């Protein structure tokens, strides 16, 4: 069955010949397929394949350059998200769309508030329904808590609750599991299956092939803006999907060979770092040219440790020493940058890129002084350097002048990494560096981290992906409840040892 024929068969949404161009560059090219009522459709492809653009067309954020959408058998024009919501289409976005200064329940009902007959907000009712929704997600978050105080995983659950509260006919979930633990993912999948049993149709976007296999009925693959295939999930395995998605690469060779230990020189030494209710006497060392891993469950203190080292959090006690400088005081991020430290935050949207800035403006944001000539910014120098990073990271952008909001999540991440590398660091901390990035782009990032280590740059990789920690790092610190639970090397860097330390079966503070 062809994609076009399939799009007419009992579909809640039919996508017919959808094309989208930016500045003359096609990012979607004549895409046609249908999403059946009551199914979970997987949508997969490399960063830049066109997934995000297609989703934005369906939800009214972008107009198509050509083609049509049919919803419940009728051709529809969706000029904005309000129209999409009115049709029964909603989305859990990859990047958070929450207001930090509002409470959890206020965010969940934002734009969909419940009012009394008097016209006043019915806050008790909204609190009650929000509590029920979060309880269904098994998420112990207080509905009166400010969103600014939530972890990344908790913010993701608020986004999911926000979309579910709309009682949608078609729910699009864009990388909803990237910040969730295995238990939270299982809970979400159980909820998705329950929604499916009640007739809700879902589009599930994920770079995790195992998740696509676990929860989807069919899978649609996009590559370079074109439809490659629509398959029943029972008829393809993970390697089939990956081959269709990227059309190249040996999938068993994702990680570069681990480097032998080249130096005993300690470039970063942290001793007894403590923050009330977050970190408890955290001590670790980083060697020159090493790729050091930090593993642990969500909330174990890995990100908080990195933020304390970078001056984003003020420790109550503890010391930080850097080779050649001795003991240092890092009170703010500028202090860390001046000491050749760099930090790629896990919260790309909140603490990383500037959506309205173009590529050069984002890349040179921290190192802008180097591009100034007689008090004026040299646009030529900025653009020349940006072109180098575009080549190095294969950043897919129609133009350097494009605001970053128009790039896919993976390409935004590459721009963010370019910014920190432009500060010429000797120590690079990467917190979830491949979150929301496809298989091929992950391999590119791994290779580049490996090259940085070969050049003598010391890297700390914080990751929730076990394979990433095992495949990339030569030593691994495992954290649990704000403490270092163990340090693993060589053959001890395996899934069982990491989980035993992360869950408290093995290990203690060292």
C-alpha cells in the first residue's frame, strides 16, 4: 500500500503532499501518509529530517508551502494553535512551554482555565483536577509548587499533564521521555495505552528505537524531508528502523574505542562539596584528557554537582582546585569561564540557547569580546567562525541568519555545544549532551568528545543513558541521594555495577 492510499484508510488525520520551504530550501518534500483513529503512530528520523516541521504544520505553528491536511475526513486549514486545539489536536512539546513564576496547576490550565459562573477563576477545581492528573502519572509534585523549583523531569510531567487535560482526539508527544526515569517511562506508556483504549490517537516522536517498538502500532520514517516508509511495528526490528532512518552506518560501532589512560595529572579536584538538602560531601577528581562519567538516577545530585562547580549554585562548604591555579573561588559562571571551564546544561531551552538569536549570535554569546574590533562586533569574523562550526557539526540550517527557533532540537544542541567550545575550555562538562538527538548525530557527538580528549581537553559526561556512560567513559562516578556512591573503572563499568551503586545495593560514600 502506498503512503497516499494509506492516508485515506480510516484516518483521523490525512497528510497529503505536504511540502515546506524556508528561504528556498525544502525541509519537507511532498509528504503523504495517514494516522488511523485510536492508534499510536511512531514518528522517527534524524535531526533535520523534518519531524518537528511536520508537527508544527499539524499544530498550526507553520503554514505548509504546499499540500493539504484532512481531519476526520474533511480538509482543514490550521492557521494557529488555537485552531488546532479547537479541532482536538494538542501537543506535548520537546522544549518546555511553561511559565516559571506560576504554580503547577496554573501552568496545567494555562489558556484553558476553569471559571465560576461569576467569571472568576475556580482555583479549587483546577487544583483538584491537576492533583488527580499528576496522581495518574504517579508524579509526587505539589500543584501549588512554583514551576521554577521543579526538576527537568518534573517539568516534563507538567507538560504532559497540560496536554492531557485538553481531552484531545489527537495527541502529539514530541520526545516526552528524554528526561524521565525508567519507572516514569513505564508509567507514561501505561497511560498512553489507557488513552488508546479510550479512542485517543497519538503520534509519538522519539529517537529511542526501543521505545518506538514498545508502545507504537506503526512507525513512520522521515529522512531529509521525505517520507521513507510507514510500517507495522510487528514487521520491523530496531535495526530495520535505524537503517531506514539514516540510510548508512554500522549500528554496532556507535562509540569510538576507549582511550588508554594517558596522564595522571589531575586538572580538577573537588573535595567535600556540600549544599543543604542537595549535596553531601561530594569529592571527585578529573584527569587531563579524560572522559569521566557521572551516572545515577534522576535527582541523585549529578546536575547539582556540575552547577556548583560552575558557580550556578553556591556550596555551603567544600573546595575546588584547578591545575595551575590551586584552590579557586567560583562564585558565578563568569569565574568558571575565566578559569577555562565550560558547561553544556541539560536544560537547553531554559539555560542554553536564545531562540530569537541567529547562529552567529548564539555561538559567540560568551566569547563576544574576541570578535570586537574597535568597540564594534566584526560580523565577518563571527560568520567565518560559525561556518567552521557548521562544517564540524554538520549543522543543518538554511542560513546562518535563521533564528534558532527554526532549527530542529538536535541542531540547536550542536549550536549550543559550539558556543561553549568557542570559549576554548580546558575542562568541558556535558550534562545529557545527546538528549533529543538521533543515532547518527549521537555518533558524531561521541566522536567529537573523543577528539577533544585526544587533544588534552578533560571532559565530564553526565548522562541518564546507560549505554552512553558505558560506551564512552574511562571512569565513572555513581551518585545516589546527593553523595558519591562509588567510582568504577575498567570491567566494573557495566550496567549491573552502575545500577547496584545507584540504587544502594552496593557502595557508600567514598
